[in-house]
C-alpha cells in the first residue's frame, strides 16, 4: 500500500504541474492584455486632456461664429482677447496701438493691388467691429501632427534635422539692409500627396551665420495634413529661432491682428485656371518706422503686425528677401514626390499656365518701396520644379516658377 501511495503522489504533482503550465500563460496573457488596454486607455485619456487644454489656450471666447462652406468655423474674437495678448510683454500694445506708416512709392505704377477673396466671407458674412476673425482649431487638427509641441510649426530648411524633403524655386536678393518686401502672386490649387505641402510666398529673413534664422513668411499654401483639405489658404508664419518656436497664423501668441475682414488660415476663392482667368493676391510686409514692428498688408487691407520684441536678428532689419515656391515632402519612397508646385506646370509655359510672382519690390531704410535689383534665381532640381525671371514696364521684376514633381526626367 505504501508503495502505491508513493507512486500516486508524484503522478498527482505531475498533473498539477502540467495543468499549471498549460493554463497559467493564458491567465497571464489575459492579465497582460487587460493591463495594456488599461494603460492605452489611460494614455489616450491623458493625451486628449493635453489636447483639450491646448485648444482652450488657442480657441478664444467669441461673440459670433461663422460656418464657412468649406467646413471651417471662423470665430469673431474681441480684439483684446486674441492669443498674442497671452504674452505679458505684449499687453502694452493694446493701449499703444497706432496706424502704421505705409511705405511710399518712388515711381509711377500701372494697375492696382488685387483684393483677396476668401470663401468664409463670399456671401457677405463678416465679423463685427472690435473683433477679429480666427479660424477655430479642432482636436483633429492637432492629432494629425502627432505632437502638441510641433503643432502650428513649419518643418525647416535650416536649423532642424537635415532632410532632403524641401525643394525651392525662388528669386532672391541678399547682401543688403531690407525693411520689407512686396509681391503679387497668382493663386493655384496644386495636387499635394500624403503629408506634403506646396506653397507660393515671400520671405523676409535675417540669416546670420552661426545663429538661428529669423523669418517672416506670407503667401498661400496647400497643406492637407494641417488643414484636412486640398484648398489654397492664406497663411503667415514667423520664427525667431530656426523654426523651433513661432508658428503659423494665430496658432500661438505672437502676431497681433487688427483687421476684421481677412482671416489667416482661411481658404482663398476664386483660384486661377490653366489657360484661363488668373486670380492674384498682393502681399506687403514692412517695418513701420514709428512703432518698429513688422506689419502685414494683403491687397489694400492692413491685417496686423509682428511685434519687434518677438525677434532677435530680425528685430531691426532683414538681410535677405526671397520670392517663389516651395514643396516639402515628408516621406521618401525611392522616387520623387508627385506633389506639384504652383500650377503643376513648368515656368516656360508662361502666363496663364505657370505660377508667377510679379512686381517684386523691397522696402528701404527710408520706408520707400523700390524695385529689387540684382535679383538671383535658385532651384534645387530643375527637372522637377523650375524657375526663370524677367522684367517689364507693367510687371517690373518677375519670376515664373513651378512644375509637376515626379516625371520621366525627375525620378
């Protein structure tokens, strides 16, 4: 009997061990899944809290909201509640506001500054006096960037991690002291793929070796990852430190808007058609000789200003002006991006078929608008996007630029 009992005990233990080995991993896996799901749910909840906190910072109380046909919501925010005045050092700008002194013309020009038209206000909608229009930001806008710190910022061609993704077709002037820039751009709707963007703009730049670049950039862009559509939109961008800080439009404290009719970040309509009617926007950035701030005018509408205190090297003047187009491709798959620049057609096709920037001017230290001199042109990959330049009595200095991106000569 004893022998049999001794033999039975190890058998029982073996069964228990086998049972434990077979079923314990299942219980462990279930526990792991439950813990992981709980952690993921907690992280998601934490992320949404951070996003909602950020939305409360940039979406200000409004007295009226306007639903645009493109899906945007434009909030009419009281002037003194706009994001810029979240910065204590800018609050004194509220009481010290004076109209800027527009640059003076030094020669006779034909034609006028074309007015910008935006979809949100085409049917007569407007913001009341004492308010400014701000495009409302959604949680989806932030989620598409995958990062709250990166939200509202531009990927740089300098001072950030090197990337082959930026390509330019630009006219530029350097080695001088510049106090502003002006140009007239035609507006297109280029095809943009993936996370790319395509733009046409002017740059006012202070680029000092060994120091982060300071820049103000204004124009139109098509940027689906930022705006969830392929519409051309008016934008303004600033940075004092190589794109590490600063932002687009009103997405952080900085730009002070004074105008109730034009909305930064809102879509532009109508747009140019190939071999058809051309629609343009006139852009002017200049340093007011009285306040010393950098002001923006679109068409005949003075929009607002970037306080000089925001900048370091650009605090006093610029040393470079650029005009033209840029494409940024966020991914590289072994072939060139098919994102278009401008109209998607090369510069040699000319008027009504290619993108242009005309009446290229700069503001001098005496607050005079003058034609740019010694205009240079630059392009990284002329088989993908190109540029040429010229001069005429009506257009002054001008450039044609753009291209299709990927094609048999651009792989």
